[in-house]
C-alpha cells in the first residue's frame, strides 16, 4: 500500500489479535480437561499452516519495494529523527501494556472471583472474548484514522487504555460482575486499537534509506519490552494484591503520550 496504510494495517493486526485469542477459544470448546500442551501443539500447527498458505497463495503487493539489508551503524542514528523517535516511544509504551494485559486476562478474571467468591466465570471463553474483541477495534481504528488522523486516533486509544490501567483497582472491588466484564471488554478494545496506527507512524517517519533497519530495531525493542513487563508483573504478583497489580501498566501509556505530545504528525 502506498496510501491508507493505517487502515490496511488495522486489518492485518486485527487478524493477529483474533489469532492470539484463539488458544482460549480452543480451550473453551474442548473443556478444562484438555491439556495445555495440546493447545500449544494445535495452535502452533495452525501457525505453520498459515505461514505455508501465505507463502503459496498470497502474492506480493503492487507497491512492494526491494528488500533492504540490515545497516548496523544506523541503529543509533535512526533515533536522531524526532518524529520517528516519538512514534517509536509511543509504540514502546503501547507494547509495555499490551502483551502483559493479554497474558494476565485469565489472572484478572481469577482475581475477581477470589475477591467475590459467589461469582463464577468461564475463564477460557471470557479470555477469548476480551482479547478477540481487539480485532474489531483494530479494523475500527484503521477506519477512524482516515477521518481523525493516524496520530490523533492512536493517542486517543493510548489515553483510554492508560486510564483503564489506573482505574482497574476500582473495578476489581465493585461487586458487579457484568460491569467488571464490560470494563475488561472495553480495555480489550482500547489496549490494541493504537497498535496498527503506531506501526504506521513508525513506518511513515522512518528515514527511507534505512527504513528496513529502523523497523527491525523498533520491533525488536518493542517485543523485548513486553518480556520485561510480563516478568515484572509475574514477580510483583507475589508481593502485592492482584487488584493493584495492573496499575503499573499505566507507565507505558504515560511515556507514549508524553513522547507524542511534542510532535505534530502529518497524515
């Protein structure tokens, strides 16, 4: 795509989100007795099948440019461009929250049931719905970006997900299960809605001569950030009550919004 990249990536990331939620759907369909190892093998097999399908059935787009080799010396240089740096920091802040949220959705549901022992959720099904609804959000945010602008839409979603982080302890304490589930569904929407948009901003503001290297660096750092946040939450879960655990995820949106507040992106 040479135009409307945000919308196009919205569909792509939306598919990724539904795929991420699929193991929970599989567990819900076959029941709690289904071993987790089989869940991993089935979903991994489907991932391989998907890769083969893309290789054999999906041609390159008409605007594809020749691949660029990695330029190691550009690793530090690329962050010297203010708009690229701002977009990358927004992406890193988003990634700090996103995968930790997805990983801990079942923990959130279990924590609420522990606080309200009369409540019973089907954790597998609700985990699927809370994560998979983000697929619709990605498509929607891609469409909205055509009207509101890529950067404005991304910042709105990041702001909403940051607010969800801060308000999460309140919803854990409220004795209204439907309200809690509605809150998690809304969080599942806004936590991912900005993902294709920040990816678009990074791609649009990367220096053309080292774009391949720039995108590689940003993706590597972004997914490294997710490892840190997931491990941090895992460690802190032994030290603090679960209902307060997810406030720390708000640090990512704070950094992302701060980095983007001083830059005006053109769509």
